[in-house]
C-alpha cells in the first residue's frame, strides 16, 4: 500500500479520535514508519528483518502491547507512534500482492485515489471490544483482497476497530474482583491438582525405582497447569487494563 493510502486512513482515524497536533503527528509518523526503515526484531541471541508484507502476528502484537502500555503510562506520543505502526501492517495485510508487478502497481495507484469510506471508520469505532483477544482476532481476520474498494473498506474498518480497542482505557466494572476470584480458584484447584499428581509420581517412582511414574506425573501436572486457560487469558486481560494478577 502506498504512503498516501496509509496517511489518508490515518487522518480519518486521527479525526475520529480528535487527536491534538502532537499526538496526530506521532501517529501519522508511526503509520508510515515501517516503509521508511525496514524493521528489525532483536532479542537475546537473535535479530531478524521483519518481512514487510507478511509480518508475523507476534510482531504486530508487540506494537499493540507497546502502544497499550504507553497509553496506560500516559505516554501518549509513544502510544500513538506504536499504534500507527501496528495499523500500517494491518493495512498492508489487506492488500493482495497479485501475480504481476504491473497490475499491483496500477492497483496501488488506483487505491491511492480512493477516498476513505467514513462508514467503515464509524463502524470500526462502534464494533470493537477493548481486549487483546479482540485485536489478535482482528489481525487474523484481515485477509488480502484484490478489489481496491474491498481493500480500502477492510483496511479502514479493521484499523479503526483496533485503534478504538487500544485507545479505550475504560476498565470494565468489577474486573478487579473477578480477577481476584479467578486467582483464588486457580490457587485452590489447579495448583493443588498439579502438585498432587507430581507428588504421586514422585512416590511411585521412589517405590519402584522407576522414573516413568515421575515423568508421567510431571506431564500430567504440566497439562493441568496449561489447561487452566481462562486463568492465563485473564492474566493478559489484567495486563491490558494495567492490573496485576495476585
Ligand atoms: Zn508497507
């Protein structure tokens, strides 16, 4: 997608969010940033270039979390910059590359002439949930389209919905109590279950001088802990709302 298209979707979203000039600038800079410098992801012992047209969901979610954390810490400039970068990838992902370079260029040219559909932006700001699960699902649902109107409609709608989800800092009522209750049931049910199966494994292994029960017990206790999915999901929701789970 051309810069012009990224910028025009960005401006429509900045208008909807009523961004002040500084935040607006940071956001629009972020939205073209991935095309300016090829991004590198670095971690302990690795460093690689982000594939521009097929960035992994993990890379996009990294920007989503950076944005969210920055907003929670009142660093709105950094927040809008990362939000812009995340949206850039969503918009690129809406564009199918096509088979011939020529047709791709022509389509991008035609796409850049299109106006951002206000209806798609408004719908995005209505149909969202402020949760990491919603954002991750939105990324998964973003498909490469061939028709320029479809590309524009999808890129605008998904960008607006994700922007709304990340910038909405309202905390659902009763969330803290719910987290506490879940944490308690996790401690009361899942952890003893895991320890129990591990203990049985150890005692059987000692009785028979056989490592198999211990190995089985360890696997079972790991499964028990990993199966406690609602708990892990809620951990992410807690983080999303700037809460700690304990
Ligand atoms: Zn790009």
